[in-house]
C-alpha cells in the first residue's frame, strides 16, 4: 500500500493545567484506511481527536491535513477542508427536523441548495432513516439519534470521517448494520474510529492505534495488536 | 417543504392585505396608532432576527434604532439632505453601527453579551446628550413638515404615512420570511439550537452571527429613520434603555422565532397600555400582570402558542 498520507500529527501535546492529557503523539493516517483508536478510559483518545479537528488547540505540535498545515486553523475551517466529526455524546439539533439536521450538514458543499433534497434523502437512506425526514430529531430513540449523527457525517462527503464511539448504545442488530455501513463509506473516505467494542474494532479496522496515559502505546494490524503483550496488560486485561 | 413556503407567503400577504384594508375603516385615532405600531413592529422584526432566530440576546437595540433616527434626522437638519437619501443614510447608520458593535461584542456570549450591548447602548445615549449642541439632547428636535416629503408624497399626511409604515413593515416581514427559509437562515437557527454542532459542521459561527446582527441593525435603523420621518420628531428618549427593553418584550410576547410574532407582540403591548391607561393611572400594573400571565401560560409567546397548538407550519 503506497497510499498518500491524508493526516499527520507530529509531537502533538495538550496540557490541562498541570495534567498532560496528550503527550508528544506522532500519528500518521494514509488516505483510504479504516483506523481504530483504542485505549482505556482517560487515555486521551477524545482529547487527541479534538486536537485533530480543532475543537481544542494543541499546546505543542503540528497537524497536516491533505498537505496543508492546519495547526492554527479554527475547527470550522478544518471541517470545511474535508474533516467530519461525529460526537461521542449525541449532539444533534433536537428541536429541528431530521431533514434540517442533515440539510445543515449537506448544504455547505452544494451550490445554492442544488440537489439538497436528494442529498438529504440519500444520507438518511444510507443509515436506514429514510421516510422520517419530517420527524423532530429529539423525538428519535437514542440509537436512531446515533444513526442521525452518522448521516450528518456522511452528508458532508468528508475525506476524513472521525467517529467518536459510534456504536455506544446501539443494539447488536444495529451494530451489524453499522459495520456494513462503515465498509461502504470507506470506499470513498478515510475513517478514524474511536471504539470500545472490540468486536467492531477487530472486524473493521485495517490498523489499530492504542493509546495509554496520553501517549501511543502500540500501533499495528488487528493481529499484531492482539498479540502485543504491552497492550494486553494495559488494556485487554492480560 | 415548498408547500409550507407557499402557505407562509400566502399567510403574510394576507396579513399585509388586511392591514391595507383596515386603513379605510379605522377611526382616526386607531389609524394613527396602527401606523406607529407598524413602524415599531419593524424594529421588533429586526430584533427577532438576532434574538428569535440566532439566539443572541441584545440589551442595547435602542442604539441601532437611534442610529437610524439620528442618522436621518441630523443629515436633514444640518446637511439639508432630502428625505429619501436621509432615510437611506439612516438604514446605513443602523447597519454600520451593528457591524462595529458586533465585531467587538460578539467576542463574548450569553450574559456578557447582554452587558456589553447594554453598555454600548448607554454610551450611545450619553453621546447624544453630550453633543447636545448638535442633537438638542433630551429635548430633541422637530423635522419640519415641509421637509417630510418624498417626491409628490407628503409623509405627514395620515393616509400616506399609513401606507409608508405598511410598506416598511411588509419589507421587513418578507425579508425575514425569505431569510428564515434560506440556507443562511437554517444556519442561524442551527447556531441558536446548538452552536458547537454548527461550528463542527464547518460553519464560521462568528461570521453568521455578525451577519444576523447587521441585518437586525439595518431593520432597526430603517425603523428609526422611518419613525422620525413619519412622525416628525427626533429625541434622545429613543436611545434610552427603555427602547432596548421594548423590542425584547414585544418579541417575547408575540413569539420569538416566529415571523409574525413581533407584529402581534407590538400590537398587543401597545393596546394593552393604551386601554388600561383609560381605566386607571396604575396602568403599568395591569400591563405587568398581563405579562406575568403570558409568561406563565404562553412562554413561547402568542404566535409560539399558535404554532404549537394550531398551525405547526407557521414560519
């Protein structure tokens, strides 16, 4: 695989007061890969992806996305360059319709709202929420709200889709659909997945990065990670 | 979606037609009142763009109304500008001041934003008093009847004045309707609902808030300039804190985030005070009780209640 690097981070560090949440992380993500980011609670995974997409500013380090240094760009400018971020804690527009939620994600890339209706219907259809466009988002069940989040991510047609614990709260059947969905998305986007469900990680990920105490503990294929002693001790429970 | 848009347009055209029809049947007293209410409702419509749709609570909107009022009035008084260019200058002053204040105040949010806008408005009020030699301060000045003309139209004549006020209201009403139905309006509502999410969908939240503020300031400025032209008086009272609170009350009563709410709220409040002052000198007490009751039983305002109970597609 001689893939182009889509995203690279060098020496990324973030301090909260005296606490170093992310410590000198180097990270490289080739275009087209499905990468999982795992680690125990408090390992700094969410902080790290927040640094990547610009919700937080790094204390030190450099981030390059699609060949451009984005370290100093605000979050909205990074999103506009092709990142998409779906929240760990569901963050939809609860008072608006599903249509408006997804339209907000899609309309930025469509000139003068052209084909907006079709784009919204397509994104809702992909996550299995077709025909519910007029419902109010806040009335959906939790699992369906998670799917709406993902539809909003898809509607942006991102180059990089960052999913923060997307399967949390989904039923087994929904998780199966989710795995199939991510496989189809991965045909035209790179995916960075923070995930606790090891079955999902081992099935989906081409490579896995393991974080612990704010640093990268190991990186490799699912097979290598399963065999890694340090990872087993830190995370998989020996 | 387009069905709801059509219904919205028909409804608002109906309201404008109704107001135009009322002109022919209303007695002189209410005729004059309604002209005043329509201009003030345009001010409230501007406030609604910021507060009702974008979720920005300003406590200083009197400064934008006054910017329009004085931008128009001072240009006529000291530069001898005719009415129409003076009106245009008033709108421009409202928009420009909103842009300037927005650039600074929008660096804050929530309570801090309320305080900063309040302080800017107080500064504006005190500035008008300080330069009393030009502005005639508290006392204000009258715009002579002869100057209040656009072409052959005499704006001090009641029927012309009524239709001028209706034209302004109609413009603000349909501008708001077009805005909230546009993709830009959808982003403003998204900012009101969940600012962080809007940012994480790639929208420059600051720029959109500033845009909302400039549109709001332009409408407030237009209302201020029109008020001075139609009723012939420019005074510092219109820059005082009272005129920052009024649009907030009107919008809250009528229904924040509804296009018709500001008009309904302004009309309701105007006649509430007008009627209750006929019974008692403690009319503000009656107004106060009515406000408390409405806040308790219709926290989303009158049109908010209508939308929740009767007409879910109400824009």
